[in-house]
């Protein structure tokens, strides 16, 4: 081919021969330095199959001249890679007057260079179908000017990807004088970027109907926008659907002023998730009516919100809760949330205040009254708040033991955090396991690592074969554990409470039959027993027993 000039192709290479050429051959360079494809006559070009044309690289496809493009069939045009085409090539017309760009598929439209899209005459853009409009990618849409958009029909405009629209563009008008913002479809409104949504002003909301406000992504709204009025003069906060409420960001929730927050309906408030409720302030809760308070997800309430005073009744919020709400609080997640909320609120100079102690005691009483005195959740709530023999010390898995003590007025933030970790997070890993003390470790510290196996393995039932003793000298305990697992596996299941977050409550009885619960996490000591059959319960129970024994033997008066 390099030896042939372009004039040779018509006279020396038959149309039949050209039709057999591959895409690679069409990219060969002739003696004049041009790609072979640019030498082809109309008849020769038409003989090439669409699959071959579609296999041409963008660079080779861009070698087609306007004259050549004018003779291609619709199928031929729709097979081309047009990502490097010029405006002149895109505007090449066939015998019927149809331009190349007007024949492109949506996927081809999406490959047009951004600079080419932005330079198209508005009349060209208007000539595209709604289906072709749907092919524009976000970067291409962002490049479209108001002049290009203003002539579009509603159908064409609503086919565009709206995620790249800037507010300044949407404030332009279409040919009917209507603002482009108000022409957006419901799905386009929901797809607006966070920046464009948050930048909407009161005047902009005046252009949106209630239905359109409800189409916006709630997570992108700014707290200040909730007080704006829509086209029906209804407040945005009143427009919000339950779906939008559940998508409000945590930052938005806390920034809503109390007066606006009190205007939410009970149905809207009921849609707030547990995590969203955790962000509510005392002032926001205090502004609600009792009916509104009773619609909230109580498991997300904090100590501050529970003991806020309802300004409409003068009662404490905690006293206005329904039984279902109290039941939600008397769960592991509810207790963990309320007790966690005090962390970071303790003054470094004064420690825990009398008021905070009183509120904690009231909360522990609520949990006990709902869950029952003998329950795990009541036990750990009272152990943290009202004191317990296991509060004597804290090790946290380190090589030494620190004196801890019960919670009281003036207790430090560190002490409270350790009590929280001990009873809620199971973070007080024992520093020794029975006869094996820390000096055997090269670094004088136990080695813990997470065991993420299911508690009772795939079978869901504890088995004697799950028990595998390692280096810890506690065969007497593990033998008893295996025996009970064999004869009464339900007893084993009943002694362990799975909190669902990698922590477990384990029940023990002392020699006098007094029950105790300890919370442990899923970190297993490297020399401790191994749970077989893909389970973890043996490691969990052995660690809890090590903690029970180390504290019970050292700090508790002899059972005799």
C-alpha cells in the first residue's frame, strides 16, 4: 500500500477487494502520507461493513473527510468512533439533508469532546432528539450554555443528566420564558448536585411546587432552607416526605432551630433514624409536644434529650415516653447510646456532676423496671451507674492493674470512660489467665486479636468438640464447659448474650448462687482456648471467666 498513490485506488483496487480490507489495513499510510481510508471513493467506502468501520480507532475514523461522511448510510454513521470529530465533520449532510450528529446514537453523543459540545450552534443542539440528549455525560452537560439550552423543548431538557447543572445555568430561561429550574423533572431535581441544591435561595424555591420540593434529595438541603416557602407558599419543612426526613444529614439535623423543628409533624419525626435522633439537642426536643416526642425513635436519645424539659407540659421528656419507647431504651443499643452520650460532656476540672449522677440513676432505674432485675442489660446499667464489685480495678489487657472504683460525684472523665468500656464495650481484657501471668510474654503483655467467627459456628449449637484447650491451665473449667455443652447446650446458649457488635454478655454464679454478668469483646488471647468448628463461644466464655476469677479472687471477700 505505501507504494500506491491515492489515484491508484479507484483504478487498481476493486470495490470487492476494498470490502475485504480489515480495520488495521485501512489505517495503513499510502505513498502521500495519508491513511488509506481517506483515499477511498464513495463506492469503495460504502462497501466496507459496519463492523469494520466500528473497529476503526478514533484517530483513523477522524481521517474521513466531509465528502466521505456525506455518502455513509445511517448504519455506517452509527458505527463510527466520533470522539475526535470536528464540528465540520459532525455537520456533514447526506443526500436527505441529515447531518452526522443528528444520526448519532446516545453512546456516540457521550463520546463527543466537551469543547466540541460547547461550540455547537444552539440550532444544532435543538436538532437533537430527547434520546440523544440522554447520552450527554455530566461534563458535557456542564459545558452547555444557557443559549444552547434555552431552545430545547421540555422533553429534550428533561432528558439531560442534571447532576452537573450549576444554579446560574438553571436560572436561564427557555423559549417560553420559563426558568430552566422550574422545567426540571422530578428525577432531575433529585439528581442535582449537593452544591446546586444547597445554593437554592428563597426566590428559587418560589419556582418549585410542593411536589418538586419533595423530589429534592433531603441529604443535600441546607438547614436554613427548611424555612423557605415553595410556589404554594408552603414551608419547605412541611413539604418534606418521610424519605427526605430520613436522608437529612447529621449536620443538618443539629442546625435546625428549635422553632422550626417543632413544626415537623409526628409522621415526619417518626421517620428520623436512630442515628439522626442522636444529633438532636435538648432545645429541639424541649420544643416538641408530647405527641411529637412519642413519635421519635427513642433508641437514639441521649442523656441530654431524655432529661430536657418539655416546654409545652413542663414534664421531663423521659417521663413522657411510651412503653414502646422505654422498651427501645432498655436494649443494649439504647443503653449504649444513652451512656455513651455522657462521654465528652464531663468537665475536666469538676468531673461528673451531681445532676449527671442523678440522671444516670434515673435512667438505670428505667432500664431495670422495663428489662427486669435479673436481666443482663439491667445488670450492666446498674453496675456502671450504681456500682459493682467488678469496678474495683481496670486492666484493659495491659500488663498492670489500675484501681478504678465505682462512679460517684467528681469521678473523672477517664474513670467514666473506663467504666463504659468495661460494661458496654467489653474492653477490660484480663491481664492474666489463671496460672499464666504476664512474665511469660516477651513484652510482658498479653496478646489479643479479634475472633470474628460466629458465636456458635455454622450449626448455631454449642458442642463439646468446640472446646480446645491451649496453654492456659484451666482444664477443670473447660472440661466442665464441654460436659455442659454436650448434655445441655441450651444452658450454654442462655449464659451468653450476643450484643450484635462483637461484644457479649456472659453470666456467672458465685458459690452463693449470686448472679454476675460480665461484658467481653471478641478479642481472643493467643494462648487461650480455641473454639473449634468455626465458633467463638469457648474463647468468649473463657475470657469472661478469667476476668471473673481475677477480680473475684482478688477483691471480693471469700465466699465462706
